């Protein structure tokens, strides 16, 4: 069992590293790793993944907070949607057969991969502020902000389509609670593509929100006995170490090439999950 | 639209929330590692099998039994206790955000943050409810 412990630990470091570097969270690699790689029941895998998702998010978010990139207010507002979604997702997970969960997981992975490819093209885009319509709802929420860019200049931004953002955030919460992932990709889409929040702010705020979202469903998984202490310990510590390394590098460098590599790995894992789900071997 | 700077109050709050998250994660990691060491001392030859799902025993699912067993240094309960600290960390972050918004007298965000906190508590105490 010591061997399994060490292999799990190393795998978790890698998952955490890639997860925080890409903003997608460790879960997207972790659940396939545990189920396909180790034959662990998907319910244990999801419970363990949720735990490590909280560790990843909280570890990385403390670095982002120092950087002043994230928007606490808009994050808090959107967390209403993600936490409600997460509770719904955890409730669905209780009734859904495991092979169906595996198939849904596969499709979400494919989607994450597509997003990673797309993001590698537009990661540095700043939305044209003249075109952002600052709606009444956004004004009421005082939803705007300032961040300091690479050159040290301060950039102001506004945002739009708060309702659309909320809707996508609810879906992100459901998927997080159902699959044990952070749903970082969807959260970034809601903020970046729909609400027109600058990409770096979206990524940082998404990372910040993932922990709260995962905590909402983790409480339910915990009390249902889906979270095993012996399995969780190497995974949680490994993911934490990996994510702290990833966050360091993210703040310093472009992550384009890693995104593309990550997307290829994810496509492969997605096909495996769907295939095993259809065969009902998961 | 007038320019709005990140005022010093918000900056202070961000630093404070960052500390909360860091302290929570580090404490949790410390307790989990301590539990892991205890586990290897207590169960060194036990095989792990997670290929078949069987729910955790009730004593490792409820806060009060976990705390009671962790006090007796039973390794699994110590690890679960560490994991509970981790789950509580984002909740603490939301709680201290609420305090921050109360100090800033930001009414809209006091309401928003209270809603998030209620949803989280509903989940955390779901083990004690019929769910």
C-alpha cells in the first residue's frame, strides 16, 4: 500500500500543477486518474477530488489575493449561483448511476479541452471597454473594478450581461457538485466571454470561487460517506503542493503551450471516460 | 464613468482574506499529515481497496464523532478532522468577507454574502438533516 500511496501522491502533484496553471482546477485530471488509472470507484474519486479542489483553490487564491487581480464583490455575488448549483449537483449525483456520471464527465472534459484551445488564442485580449454595456443590474452591484497590468498601469473595467453570467454559473455549480471538479473553465467563460471581465481577472476570480463552490457540495459528500480519509490524504497534500507550484508560474509566465498540451491530454481522458461509461465498466 | 481605485479598505480586506485561506489550508495540511503519520504507525500492513464503493462508517461522517475520535488520536478521525478544517476554510473566508462588508456598511454585499453563508451552512449541516 505504500507504493499506491506514493503513486497517488505523485499523480496528485501533477494534477494540481496542471489544474492551477490552466485555471481548470485539479479535478479534471484527478477523477480520470483515480478511476481509469487506479480502478477506484467513481464516487470515492469524486469525493476525494472535491477535497483537493478546495485545497487547490484556497492555496492558489491566497496568491491571487496578494496580487490584487481578483474581484471579491462580483465573485461573492456569483457564488450565490454556484453554491446553489453545487448542492443540486450533489443531490443529482446521489441518484444518477455511476456510468452515466462517467459519460457526463467525459463530455465536460471534451468541452474543457475545446475551451483550452480557444483560450490559447485570446488569453491576452482586453475587451473593448467602449462596447461593454454597463447595465442597471451591474450598476446596482457596483460591479466594476481596476487591476494593475504587466506594465504597472491601472486598467479600469466594467461588465455586462449579469443575468447570463448567473445562468452559466449555476450550470458550473451543478457540474462541480455532480462531478467533483472545480468547473473553472465554465466559470471563466461566464465572466470573460459573457460578462466581459478581463481574462486575468476572470481567471483569478474563478480560482477564488472554486473553493466556496466545492465546499458547498463537499459538505454533502462528506456526510454521505463519499470522502475516505486514507485515500484523501496523499491526494489532498499532493494536489496542494502541485497547485502552489502552478500558481507561482502562472503569475510569471505565459501559459499558452501548456494549455495546448493539457487540452490534448484531456481529449484522451475524455474519450476513455465516455468509452468506459458506455461499457458500464465504471 | 468616473475612475474608481481599489481603495485601501478593500486592499486590507483582500490581504486579510488571503491570510485566512493560507492559515486554513496550512492548518488542514498539518493535521492531515499528522493523521497520515499516525495511520502508518497504526495500520502499516493494511491493504487499501477502493474498487468497490462502501460508504464511510457513520462515525467518520459526523463532526462530533470525528472530533471525539480525533482527540483519542485515532488516525482516520484525525485525517477526517483535517479535511473538515479544509472544507471550513472557504466558509470562513465568506464569513470574514461578511464582517468586512459590515464594517464598510456595504448593504447590498452584506445581503449577498449572508445568502452565500446560509447556503453553505445548509450543506455543511446536511448530515444532521434528513437529506
